[in-house]
């Protein structure tokens, strides 16, 4: 199995583990912390998230240009690229601290009416810890970019999987002794430093890549900064869509509302990543195609193939959440978070189109043609923010969900037309989507009737039974009606690989 397929499989294992861990992790955090403390942590995290944008998309930029130089066997270009980008990252790290100080002073007055004096004090402590975290994490992205450019997806995903499992264990152990959001922030920062050290070691030991200063190449600097500026704009838009709701609710309603809405965003981000994973692993290959100018038709083939897979995944997740999501939210977090279901349905349905055509965005990235996307989404994001502020004052979290979701839906339709102008086969794309959606609606209708005729008792076993039944029903219909030979073989291959991996683990660790 090649690195791309293995990376996708491990990415989905990571996603399933993240979902399983969060299933336990979030309720435990709410056990050790109050709902208001958890909301406070999410509020500070939403502010800090804007500082992570100061990476300026350089990680993806390095991946793109590194892959280009490797495709041309230009070792000198690789050295000059890493030297130039390392200098830029050093400057960015210093700017993160400076901008972080200014941002803190600007934000504090906005929350004096909804946060107590003690909450403001705690928020500042957490802010400083997370600021240090970001200042260390951003420069280390150069090593992640190199690993991705070499298509070493197995190591990258295994490292994330280990952190996904280990970090919550460490957090809960510390919170048992010191239940506070400050302790939570400290543990997360320590885990981040450990991951940085692992990436640096892997690059030096296994890829024989190290940062050697040979001056800053002005041409490379100009090209990377131009590309990164566009990607920074895209990342800024992403943060406005997924983080502004918490900031708005924190200023208008309070930390309890932030806690509920943040749960919705966590589920939404997890849902989005299930489709993004497939397109992300094709960035090095698409960049190489763009660099050589050959096999341009392969781009369109990759787009159609990955979009179809993303449609299948997104259709199952969205329809499954609609069918059993209400029961899941209640069992997971209780009555106090019931509104998260409505928010989630709104966001997931509205985000469906962008989620299944995001390989088009990766193609734009590979072709260095992000200009229209960046400009259009900047306007759309700020319109969404203004609408969300107005709706949140009257409808709270639901207003934020509609403000964000409506903008995402409009953006998906507009970008669909732009991708068509770029030469991508959008008619075939929509034909595939229509086929999947019709069968998904059929599965939902059958399952709805089953639930009416055979209502299951409450509890986790009932939820698992309902979710499993719907998944089998949906999967059976897709297998018999929709899936082509390639998709069936891919499903069988992935299933076989997982089974072999489980058997290997069983032989190595008989106690498992």
C-alpha cells in the first residue's frame, strides 16, 4: 500500500479515535470544570486561533514549493527554500508575541460586561500560556511541511494519533489534582512541544533534512510570500467562519452559550475533516503536475474521484447526525447541550457542498490561483460576521449558526461555478452528488419508518444499535445502487488492511 492510501486510512483511524476520545474527554472536562469555565477556555481559544493565522499559510506553501523542487530534482532550490522560509518563520515568531500583546489589550474591554473579575484574570493567564504555545508551534510547521512534501503520511498521522490518545489522559490526570483551565492549558502546551521535538527528529534522522542558513533568496521569498498571502486570507476566512461565533456569543450572551456552541463547532470541524483528509494527501501530487505542466487531465480525474468519495462520506455523516444526533447529544452531554443538535444540523447541511468539492480548492492551491477564492470569501466572511452579530442578539447560538451556515452555502454555489470555469467537470460532479443524495434520502426515509415501528429504549446501547442499523442500511443501499468497481475494491482493500493490522497487533500483544 502506498503512502497516500496508508495516510488516508490512518487519517480516518485518527478521526475515529478523536471522536471516541472526545466522547469521553469533553464530559470529563465538564466534570472537572464548570460549564462556564469550559466556555471560558473555548472563548480564549477562539481568540488565540486568530494568532495561528500568522503562519500565513507557509506550511502549505513549503509543501507546494518543496514538492515542485523535488519533482525537478533541484537540490539547490530545496536548500534555498528552507533557508529563506526559516528566516521568515523566525520573524513571524517574534511578531506573534507582539501582536498577541496588542490583541489582548483590544479584546479585554469587550468582555467586561459578560465576564466576572475572576474570569477575566483566569482568561489572561490561559491566554499567555496559549500564546507561548502558538509562538513555538508556528515555526515548527516547516518540519511538518517537509514531512508532507516527502509524502510520509504514515509517520505524520501516527504521531497525531499518539497525541490524540495520550494528551487527554495527561490532562485528566492533572485535572484530578488541579482542576483548572490554567492546568489544562499547561498540559496541552507541553504535549505540543513534545510533538515538535518528534517532527524535528524525524526530519533530521530519516529524511536527512536540516535547516542550513545559506541566505534568503529574494525570488523565492517573493513567490512564497505572494502565495502565502493568498492562503493566509483563506485561513483568516476559515477562522471567521468557525471561531467568530464563540467570540460573538461571549460578548453578547455569556460563557455558558459559548460552551454549547463550541461543542457544535467541534462536531462540525470533525465532520469537515473527514472529507478534507482525502484531498489533502493529493496536494504534493497535484503540485508536481502543476510544476511539470503535464497530465493536466489527471487533475480533473483526481477531482472527480475524490469528490465522489467525499460525497459518500459526507452524506453518511450528515444524514446519520440528522437521524440519531439528538440522542447522541443528550447521552453525551445531557439536557444542557440539547441546542447543539439544531446548530449542528444547520451547519452540516449548509456546509455539505463546500465539503464535497474542496479538492477543487487544493487544485487552485497547486496552480497558485487562489486570488478569486480569497477575495470572494473575505467579503463573504465579513458579511457572515455582521449577520451573525445581528441574529445572535435575538436568537443566540441559532442566529450564529444560520449566519455562518447561510454564507457557507452561498459560497459553495459560487465556487462551483468558478471551478467549472477552471475546466473541472462540474456536470459529472453534480451527477454523482445527485445519485448519492437520492439514495441517502431513501435510506433516511426507510430508517425513519423503522424507528416509528420499532422504537428503541434509551441509553448508549440503543443509540449504538440505531446508529449501526442506519449505517448498515445506508451502506447496503450504496453498495447495491451507487458504488462503482473502484470504490468497492477500495472499501474491500481498506477493510482488509485494517483487519490485517488488527491481527498483527493481536500477535504482537496477545493481551489486547
